[in-house]
């Protein structure tokens, strides 16, 4: 289980996450209540590119990747009816 706290802004085709705090497990327990999660990273700002298809039932998200770098593939989410 993990939990993120911060603020976000959508600007054109970008999702900006600001002052993000990442809370996760303590490496001893497989599950903990949210109040007992440990702060792992704080104050991180990230930028993700987002796009929708014409029907707006598919969202694709991906982070900028420098040339010659190994980056995670874009994630695609589909809306269920």
C-alpha cells in the first residue's frame, strides 16, 4: 500500500504534481493503516504528459524521456461503461 499527498494542476496536455509526499510501507509489514505509513520522499515535483482519444474513453499518461535514456512506458487507462 502507498499513499501520495500533494497538489496538482492540468495545463494544456500536462499534469503537474507539486509538493508531492510519498508514504509507503515500513519494509516489515505487508499492510498498514494509512496513518502508520512511513514518509519516504517529500517535496517532489513531477510532470506527466496526458492525452485523450476522440471518444474520451482512453487516457494515456507518460513522463518526458531524454534521448538515449531507458524510461518507463506510457500508461493507458480505459473508461468502463
